[in-house]
C-alpha cells in the first residue's frame, strides 16, 4: 500500500515513515503543501496522512483539494490541535479519521490498517477476491488455493487492482505506480496484463476500454 505522509516535523516524520516501512507499506514523505499537491498530481497513493500545521499553509486546504479530485481517497489527519472544535472541523471537512499528537506509533498503524480495511478490504497482509488471494508479507498469490508464480511487475499490477477491487484503475495509474519507467502509450502494460491474465485465469481482470482495468467484486456486473 502506498501512503503519502505530509508532516513537517523531522523527527516525527522520519519515525512514522520507518514504522510504515517496517509494516511493508510504501511511504512517500513530504513536508509542504506544495510538495504534497505536486505528488498527488504526478504520482499515486492509496492513503494520505495529513498534518494540519504546515510551513506553507493549513492542511485543511489540501484536504479540500483531495476531496475535489479524489473523493474516495482515505485521509487520516495527524494534528496537535486537540480541541473538540478542531477535530469536528477536520472530520466535517472530509477526513476519515483524526489522531491527536502526540500519539503512539502502534495506534497510528492500527488506524491506518482500519482505514485500509474499510477502503480496500486490505488488512496489511492479505487480499482476497473470488478465490484469488494475495499475501503481502510473502508476496504469494494463489487461485482457488493453487499457487501462482508472478513476476515483480505482474505482482504489483495485481496488487493495485485487488486493493481497488470494484473500482476502475486507469492505465496511467497502473503505468506510473506498478510499471515505473514505462513509456505512456507503449504496449508494455498490455503485455504484462496479458501475461497476468494467462496466469490467474479468465474472469478476474476486466478491461474498461479507453480507461483501464478493474477486478469486479462478487455480485457486480
């Protein structure tokens, strides 16, 4: 899971980044609103950890931007503002959760996992959709209990699709996050996707023409 950490405090930011990495989460750490917006526009992430008191402005302005362009993006506010009015303002502005500083890293990790479960069905270790399973710590993939061997690129593509099961993932997002270095407009993604489909079998990955790909949830059309 890719996490965008927006925190200007050096000690706290580095501590959170290390804690996330130790849990197998890929964290990008930025310290300003400008850098955060730039990353959101050019890179990809699955969840945002947002400090409010940043050097170049209030984090709530970035939260408003996220809600305009990525309505479903999970956002957890990390802030020293502990008044009830501040917490209510953050939640009413669109945050999914609010954690007051100082906090224990164990509680932060627990809340991140809870958000991931609610948003993606991801518990930090395993994903499963209609008999297709992916175990993040071991990078093992199986179909109906039978192990499937994937390349690193195929694994990253499958993980992105499973974490967003039921939602279309655009070609651009897949290329930028799962296939860094590939050229937009090339057939690299199509080749990897064809190989992935061949290995996991038909009926899992659906093409949305002109947009991208999706793994449908049970009961969806």
